[in-house]
C-alpha cells in the first residue's frame, strides 16, 4: 500500500512517492534521471538527457497560450543523505521509508529529500495534466546541486528556450526569493603521522540540531566539529588517534567523535565543558566517554596543533547585510573533519552575497592553513544571484498570490543559501527568475518533514501563476 495515496494533490504526492522509492543521493542520480526520461516517453513529451544526468522535458503551450513566452520550471534531482545513528538505511540502494503523521510527511530515520523532490513532483504533475493552462514549458531537473551545483554549472543552456524561470527550491511558503549568496567549497589537508599504539578513549559529541549551513547558519546552533576541537584544547597532554565529524560541507554537523589517549579524568572536563557551552538553540548537547581500541597515536605536539588549527579557523556568521535587515551577508561552515590517507581533512562551505568577501574569507582560510603546514584548495564556485529591480515574473507572482489569498506574500526575500538561479542568471542573458516552495522543516537532517497542506496551497499557487503568464 502506498503511504501517500489518499492525500491531495494526488498526482503531486504520487510522483513524490515514486521519486522517494528511487535512491537519489548526490552523485547517484542516474536512476532518478532515467525515471524522468521514462516519464517523458510515457507521456509523449520531448526531452534531453545529458551526461551529467540533467533532464529537460518540454511540453507545448495550452490552447490560447501559443504566443506566450516559454517558462522554465526548475528543481534538482539529488538529495542530502543523512540518517540517525541507529538507522541501517543504505542510500545507495534503498528507497526511503515514508511516514505520514497528520499534516507532515517524513522518512523513517533519514532525510526525506523534500529538498528538492517536491519540486520535481510538482513539475511532473503539471506536465501530465492535459487540462492545465500554461505557456510553453521546459521542466529542467538538474543534478548534484547539494554538493556544488555541478549539474547546473555543466548544463548546456543553449538547449533552453525560456527566459522566465520558476525555481521550486525554497522552504518557506509565502516567501518569494529573488536573490541569493554565491559560494565555494574549501578543503584543508594537513599531513599527520602516527607512532606507537596505546589504549584509547572514545569521545562523542551528540544531541545537536545541526541543519542547513546557509538558511540556518544564523540560528546560533553549535558546530560539533568546532566543539570537539575546543574540548580537546581543555585536555592536557592528550594524543589523538582519530577524529570524524560530519560528511557534507553544507550541513552543520550535529555529531563528532574522536579517539584519544589521555591519563586525565575526562568526566570532570566534559561535564564542565557542557555547562560552559549550554546554548538555548542547542539545549541537548551531550558528551560521552567510553573505552576505545588499541590504536596508533599522533605525537602530543601534532595532536595539540591539530586542535589549535581547527579552533583557529573562523566559523559561522562573519558579516550581516547593511542593506537588508536580518540577512547574513558572509559566513562559512566547517562541515566535515576526518582523517584519510594520513591527512587530516577539513572541508568548509563558504558563502557570501559579496564576491570580494567570499574571496577574502578563502584567503583567510589559506593563511591559517599555511601557518599550520596544511595545504589549501577551493572548488565548486558559484555566483551570487543579484536582485532584479524590474521583474515581470515577480510582479505576476505577487499579484496571483494576493488574488488567491487576499494578502501579499509574507516577504520578497534575498537569502544566504545558494540557489541554482545564480548560475542560470549568470549563463542566460536577461533571465527573469523567482524561487518559492512549500513549508519544509529541518532539511538536511533526519528530522526533515514536509507540510501536506502547504504543498496543496503552493501547488495551486504554481498552477495559477502559470495560468497568469500569458
């Protein structure tokens, strides 16, 4: 039995459940890309699928809309793969186990992929509806957005006719997004050397909320990797055997663990640390200490230097916008720390709506890395999406929203997270873009949930917007 078969809009949730059954983490998008191709073939629609697994599906205009400008409906196919510690889910081969609880859809012990599966489901529903009224459509589904927007960056935009783009990759109903930050990924690699072995103790930091490193970076949530480094600096004469926290640069890590050798009483140190770091945004911070394995150790000097280097890196909000109240202008997130092939590897997501500040932050990271004998690299650069003063699409969407709901949208916003609109606006001259979406909560975490009633309203808003774009 299908979990979502009795909720409206039926077609949207039918396609969403189909998509959830196909493993589609970043870097594993061939299956879901082929699903979209099969959909196009079944419905007699023309399509393009490229080597990056990006898909464009085209649908002719409804009667009376033949002379209207082509509209691009856009979302991404990949999802962030995070799960509870107790979950045995294998994202490479397992479909998601969906749960329906009142107004919310979630997944059992894992991320849901509502970011951005619900966009794909909405677009497929419109493409399949013979009665929908709309201009010529190009449904554009990109890949590997969550790991660097590589699908959008590699897309041959000459395949697109549209110069109006509706991006369905926002998480707050009633908010129209009209600009976003640019960003990049930074990698720090520090060579490490292990010597004699000893019995270790395992320290685990847990209980943190984590979250999205763009839209939630301002919420004062702890970063587990940063906390672990700070904790290590409180332990005298420790020697490090291993450290691992987070695995995605765009997720605020909610757990981190390390293995150390130390003669100290860690109970008092950890209890004091938890009290000192109490934060109302993360009230469930927990640190456990258990026996570890007999493992090779780094020297005391290198262990201390490793912790000091992580502490030296900036993290979190660096600057707020002077023009837009409450908007983060520049930030970074230490999303991943691990030891691999005798290298300590630290990976950051760096974001800014001001390009010069993004590059200045990257230079700061490089300078600190140099000071500690580490190597620096950066990749995955994507441009900021600048606010467009004169936007017909935005005017139509605001007017349609007012007609549907008797009020203006909650806000027209510029966000700190990265959106593919920035890449498309950079590559397509004159592109008019707006991003919106239904209410999604705790994205990029196993607590992610999608509001059914919000999807219903948002889908109606999308259909009415297309009807108004004559």
